[in-house]
C-alpha cells in the first residue's frame, strides 16, 4: 500500500494526515494551538514556537509499520500560491517535511494552504469541472477565486475579488471574543446562535460593491449590539446572517461576470452548518 503524508502548520492548527493512492484518509493527527481566554489570536512567533513543540509529538503518533509505505510528502509552505505570500508559521512544517523526505528518500511536494483547501474540496465534493469559481473563506482569507485545473495536482488560481478589510473569520472571532467565547470563536458562535430569535439573522447589514466586500463596518455595528445588551445568541446569528448575505451577493456578482456557475466553497468558515445551508438556497 502506497501512502502519502501531508503536513500543514496554519495559524492555529498543527496537522498531519496520511492518505493512500486512492486519496482515502488512513490516519489523521492534529493539535489546535491554545489561545488564552479573552485574546484575539497569537503572535506569529508564539504560534511558530507551538508548532515546533507539536510536530515531533504528532510525528511520533504515526504507526511504525506505516513509515515504510510512505511514497511522498506534501507540505504547505505559504498561505496562497502568489508571490510574496508568507507567514512564519509554515516554517516548522517545511523544516520537518524536508527532513522526513530526505530521510525516507521520497519526493517532497511544496504547495500552499489555499491550494490544499481547494484540492481537498475537489476531492470531497467529487467536482468534475476543470474551470470553476471557488470561495476561500476563513480567518486569514476571504476571496472569490477563478480556478482552472491544469493537470492532476496543479491549479491555476486567479483572485477575482474579496474583502477590503477584515476577513470573515476575523469578524467572527472579534465578535465572539467580545461575547466571551474562546478563540477561535467559530464553533462556539455557531452553537450559541442556535438559541437565537427568528429575525436575528437580519440585525446586521451587508457591505458589497461589485466584487469587493467589507466586514469592518458591520463588526463595529455588532459591537454596538453587544453594548445595547442584545441577547448574545441574536448577535451570533446576526453575524452568521451578515456573512451569508455578503458572500451570496459576491458569488452572484462573480457568476454574472464570469459566466461560471459551478462553485466550490472551502475554508474554516465554510464548516458552519448555518452558512452552508443558507448559502445553498
């Protein structure tokens, strides 16, 4: 059985995974970086240090009998596949991937965090189209992309639009922390929003201009809702509703301009069930 090891050290999770030649997940190892209560993130230096601590622990979890089956290693080296895209947190992953590939005598594939998201989305959704739109929506990216599949494992990605200020995940985290939720706030905010009132989703406006969106103004509006003692569950649902409407308008504009109607949505925010259900409408 041929296995392939993937390594990713994004801003808040140390991740390793083993897949077979069919793309089936064999083993998965991950560790979320702990953020002190009330804080809105970690400094890159702190996150890098935590990845350095986590990686040896995760590598040791790989079953000894699997090492001889590894035929290649892939690693995220940057946030996006564009010149100048860089974050220090990817350095530990690159270092250990390079060392392991050399020790095992197997090829090393260097890719980006964004390409990993899109490739995983293509695989899990069984998307057959070679030319499509994608939305990458997370704490570090909120972009509308035009994607072409050039060959297996090779994507051509063009940024069509996205946020001019805060990313959607940052919007969630800032409001979530203000509500007393842990960081990253996505899962806790989603759970909190389930107890909201019927009309809470429309409490915040959306800001979309052509292929550009903004979340800084609505983040301030959400903070004012908190100051006015709006029920926390309603604030949480208002944030979700704002993001859904904002991204739906952006996607609609993108489809009209490109005449592409197949869409892939990836990233941490895309795991929110309310977001997925409402956007599908």
